[in-house]
C-alpha cells in the first residue's frame, strides 16, 4: 500500500492504477497530439497510446516542470507544522475540519508550505477560519521569526560555498550555450576559444569541426525542436507502423474488455433492464397490478440512483465507476418506463372521459366500477390533474349534452308524428265509437284497442320520451341520480377509501375535493334538474314547435354519441326529406294548442296515457326533490311542485275535452242488441257504464297521481288536486251522463234510415215462443226489430229504468269513492234529468195507444147502437173487446220486447209493463168518463150496459187499477147516476145480482183471451173475480 502511494505521489496522480492518464497532466502534450492526429487516420484513443514516443526532450522537461508546479510535487512532505505556530500538524487541523486531504494529494499540497502549489488564501480560510485578529498577528510574528532564522542559516550556507556556486554556474551556462549554438557559426571571444581548446585537449580529443546542416538538428533551439527534430519523423513512422500492426489486436481486446464489462453490468442489473419490457407486456395484457408493481420498482430504483448522485455532489467527490454505471442504467430504464407510462396514462385519460355508464366488471378482488378502476390506475401512476374531478366534470358535461340533445330531437319526432296525424283524414264517429266499447267481459281493455294505430303510436312516442328521460331504472334521470350519489361519495370521502395513495403518497392530495369543487357540483346538479324540468314543462305548456330542421342532422352511429339509441322512435322512425309534413292547419280544434295531445284521440287512450305520464312525472319530481342540493333550500323544489301541478292541470283539460266529445258519441254505442246477462236491456247501458268507469278511474289517477312513488322521508311534491280541477271533473261527469241519456232519446225517436239498415241487422238467433192470438205478428224476445219505433221506445225506457235504479247510482258511488267527495247536488240533477227523459219517452210511447183507445171508446159509446135493444143486456159492447185487445197487444209487445230477468221471480211482472198498463187503464177510465158524460140521459138498459162495460174492464184489469183510476171509475158511476131517474136507480139495484152473474159468465168465457192480465200467485192456481 505504501509503495502504491509512493508511485502515485511520484507521478502526481490520485490512483496508483488509473485507467486513463489525467487530462490536466496532458495539457503540455496538446501540440504533439495534434501532430499525431494529422499523421494517422486511426482513432484518437489508439494513436494517443504511442504519442508519447514522439515527444522531445524539451517538452518532457516542460511537462515535468508543469507536474512539479501543478500538484505533482515530489519533494512536498506528507505533513508539517503550522507555519503560524498554532499546531504541530497541519493535517490534524484539516482532518478535524472534515477536509479529505488524505485521499486527495493535490488538495493536501495546497495546504503545505513546502509545496509549490501552496495556496495562502485557501490555507488561511480553512486552517484558520476561526482565528481572531490577535491570533493572526501572533502567527505573523511567529512566521517572521521562522523566516529570519532560516534566512540566517541560508546566508551562512551561501557564504561558505560561494566559490563553488559561481564555478558551477559558469560551467552550466557554457555547456548550455554550446548546445544551443551547435551548428551555427559564431565569433567567440579568444579567451573562450582558448579555454574551449584547452578543455578538449585535456580530454585527449580534437576540437569539433564547424557546424553543418545535420548538427543544427541537435541544437537546443526551437527550430530544431530542442534537439529531437532529427529523430521525430522516424519515431512517428515507427508509431504508425506499430499502430497498423498491433492496433487491431489491441483495439479488439479493448472491445472485448468493454463488452465483458457491459455484459457483467447487464447481468448484475438484469432486473433493472427487464422492467421496461415487463411494463410493456403488462400494458398489452391490461394487467394493472403488474404495471403498478413494476412502476413502483422503477421509481424506487430511480430515486436510489438520484440519491447516489446527490450524495456524491454533497460530498464533493466524483462518482465511482459502479455508481456511474448504476445511474446510467437506471436512467435509460426510467426513460423507457416513463415514455410507456405516459402513453398509458393518455390512454387511461381517454378511457376515463368516455366511461359514464357506471358499468362493473369482475376482477379477482370482486366487482369493480370501471371509472373507479381507471381513477385508481391514474392515482397509482401519479398525475398532476385530479382524475376524480376530471371524471365528475366530464360526466356532468356528457349528461347535460345527452339530455339537451335527446329532448330536442324527441320533441321534433313527436311533432312529426303529430303533423302526420293531423294531416290525415278525421276518423268517423262510428270508427271512434268502436274504441269506446271497452268491456272487461270482452277483454277489450288492452292499450292496442284504445284508439287507432297512428294515435297509439304518438302516445307511445311521448311515453317513451318521458320514460327515457324520467325513469329511475332506465332513463337519463336514473343516470343523473346515480351520478349525484357517486359525486356525494367523493365529496364526503367514502369513495376515496378504495383509491390508492400512489407512490410514497404522492396522489393523496387528489383524495379530497375542494369546497369550491363541491359548490360547483351542487350547482351543476341543480342545473341538470332544472334542465329536465324545463324540457318536460315545455311539452305540456308550449304550443307545438314549428322548426323541425334538427331532424335533418343524422345521429352519428358511434357508441359514444350522447343520444345514440335513446330517441323515442329509434330505428322505426324514418324521415323522407322530400315529404316533410307541413304545420297543422288551424281549424279551431282544441288539440291544436297542445304539443302532447294527439289529434282526434279519444278519452280512453287519453286518460290511460296521461295517467302514465303523470305517474312518471310525479315519481321523477319526488326523486329530484329528494336530492340534497334541492332540499337544502333551492328554488328548484317549488319549480318541481309547479311542474307536477301544471302537467296535471293541462292533462285534466285535455282529458275533459276528449271525455265531452266521446260522451256525444256514446249514443252510437246503441246497436240494438240485447245485453247477454240482462235480456231486458240493450248493450248500450253496460258499455256506457264501463266506458264511464274507465274514464273515471283514469281521471282519478290523473288528479291524485297516487301511484307516483317517492323516497321515504322526502318531501312529496305531489299536492292534492285543487278544487278548481275537481269541479271541472264533476261538471264533466254530469255533462257526460246527460249527453249519453240525451243520446238514448235521440236513438229511440229517430227513424232508421235506409242507409242504416245494415247497422240494424239482427245478429242474434230468433227462438220462436208461444203467442196469444194476434201476438204472433210481434217479434220474439230474442230478436229486435230496430225499425219499429215502439220497440226502440220500450228498450230505451227499459234502459232508462236501469239507469235510474242501478247504473247511475253505481257511477255516482264510484265517483264519490274515487274522488272522496259527495255528489249530492249532482246526483239530484242527474235524477231529475233521468225523470224528465223517462217521462218524455213514456209519454211518447203511450200517447199513440192512449189516443187510439180514446177514439175506440168514444166511438163505441157514442154509437147509436150502443144502447141495448133488450131490457137486460147479456154482452159487453164490441168497443170493450177492441179496447181489451189493444191492451193485450201492448202487454204482448212489452213482454216480448222486455222479457223478465232470469233473476226475477216469475209471478212478478216487469215494472215497465205495470207502469204502461196502469197508465193506459187510467187513460181508459178517463175516456169512459168523458164518453159517458157526452150522453145526456140513461135509461135502465143503457145504465145496465154502461155498468157492464165499465166493470168488465175494471175487473179484468184489476191489478193495474190505481187509486186514480178507481177514483175516476167512481166518478163514472156518479155521472151515470146524475143522468138517470129514481125509477131506473131502483130497478138497477134489483138487477145487480143478475148482472153479477152475467159479468161472471162473460169473464169465464174470456179468461183465456185475457189471461195475461191475471195476477198469478205463488201458492198456485189463478183467481178471478169482481
């Protein structure tokens, strides 16, 4: 070790085994190296190997002198006392201050006074940096004394050896002069020549001849390169030859050594160089865990390499070869890794900006949301921007864009369908009435049979629009709520618990959203809620749009398009640019001012779809009102309540308008076919009740929106319906019943036109029944002759009776139950209307018969042959049989037209039959009274005949005689009594017993003809009598 240090000190180098010669020691060789570079085409490194051979002696001396002055001071000691006298060892002072002077000889020499590279300024600043002024002055005095002591010793030495110094100096100067002037003719002083010749003679040699051209080459002059010019060129040529011969072998060995060194370095650091490839493979396989593991390892190694460089800089030392190789290898690795990871980050950012569906996929750790996986990956790799905030903003922007684009395009598509519908032919009343036959028994309650296909298509389009916008499960509102729930989890920090902190926690700063960011998110969700609300509200409040040019812009087919696959009509909506439907012409129709009201739609489809719309709107409004920014006091809550109220009010207006129109067409429900369960009725009352019940059920859903579900604990935005809307529905209910009943009268009274014959075709089989006498001419109970006015009147009267007793009370009860109100006044109004219509039709049916009966009775009694020719009449007059036959015909007509219900006991007559016959009996009694009053006087035979006629009718029709008829009959006897004398009265009393016998025989003979008027008792048998 000591020998190695001596060698290093001798050559002025730091290491005894350097790989290259120190550059600072080659400064004097610059000129030689330049010359060598021009003489050969070989690499500078190899030529420098032999360039030392071409150096001249003078250059070598110069170099040696440089080394002596540049730090290669061979006479400098390893340590010495402090020249200022503060210590016996300068090295001790420097080591105490932490200056590495043991390993760095050049640095040590700058602190040693005996060295030619001694630096006073450095010495004082380092060795005496804490010395005071007094200490420095004391050191100066100590140095001065030391100099004086050494100067005295030097003076003695010089005085003792002065003669020797002078002679040596003269000899050296003479030799130098001779060598310098070799080959150059000179004139020298004689004394010099003499001394020179004397010197050569002493040596026994002849004096040198005069300088020649070759002698000049060895002269110590600059022109002769200080004596080496003569041998320089041969040496250079030899160097070139040596390079040509040995250069390849030596350079190959160098390359081998270099490659061996590289291979060893790669083998030692194989894991470092494999990181880049592993990350590339993991990126292709989307193996995030492997990417993160290798990236963290690469970053750890990079930090270690950086710490090595920082430590060397702090220690003010150069890097070792091993450290340099580690830093270089790590740098190359990190450059490759960083390039790959940056590209991977860009791909992650792109994917994150397009992930907004909250989709999940299965990983070894369980189901993971895609956006959370991407955010976690970016945080794991380390990014400047907050991926959580970027994703939230991009999701918000995309939701807002999707909602705007979807609503705009949907409204255009709705308007296109509406225009097509309004431009078509208006459906006929018969066609519209066909959809009002909604009977659960017939299974006609499916939505496909509520209206025509074009109207259903428009209703479905609007419902699809509202569903895809407001549905919590499948609509855009569901995405909004899910987005807000996710945003809330990020705002309160619960979501960040699943996110990584990154390398050494560098991504932890992205785990929290700022208060400003939270405020922006809250304002953003309020803005989206307002956007949804405004689009729904505009559908109900604004008139149909006029500009439909938006539909000419096709939807891009890319999956990332905001409105892809969510338009209401989707692929089945095709627009022909050459056949754009024009705006709907203004004809004064009610539906022209409503964008959501399909033209010509009926009330059944209206209440069905409008109730569905309001359920969607009510549910969506409740969900939106439950969002925390809305419940925190935002005005959006009141706006949402207004949305529900306005949509409900507009829907009720539309439903009432279509209800009123359909009520006018309810008369067309009458097809003069019997109800399958109640044969005394037609189908019309049942169809009307089912229709009215369906409308009432739909109106109840529209008014109360009871099916709109809201979250538990949230403030409900669905308010009770205002009294104004309830009154509107109540009024329309009464109006619809009145119009339906008016239609009944119209159907009964109007004659069947020839072009309507096909509509009155009997569709039911005719089953023959037993008839009584001329009743055979009447249609059976199964068939209905719609052309017969009396038949229509009877069926209508029967229907009215059913309305009075069953259907109207049922409808009123349904209304009161559905709307929680009492229809006291309305029910009375309906009853009054029913009574008026019933009286009108009753009179219309009985009046012709009453007139005919009155004429028969008047003509019969006023006939000249009415008075019997015998003193004791044995028969009633013919007009009595004619009258009774007319009543039989009426009985038969009513019985066959309105059969007794199967649920009614057989002995009980139909109420209408009883009412008609009672009314006719009363009219007959009135006619008899009038006719008898027309005769001024009655004889006994005439008095007996009048009594027989009156009693025969009264006893035969006894079960239909009312108090009014009985009172009229009593009046008849009083009038007869006034027009006779006492003798006749007395004789009549005597004949009463015989008259009872005649009357009994007459009834026995005619009991078969008039059996229909007999009252059948449950106990069996029939009973006649006076």
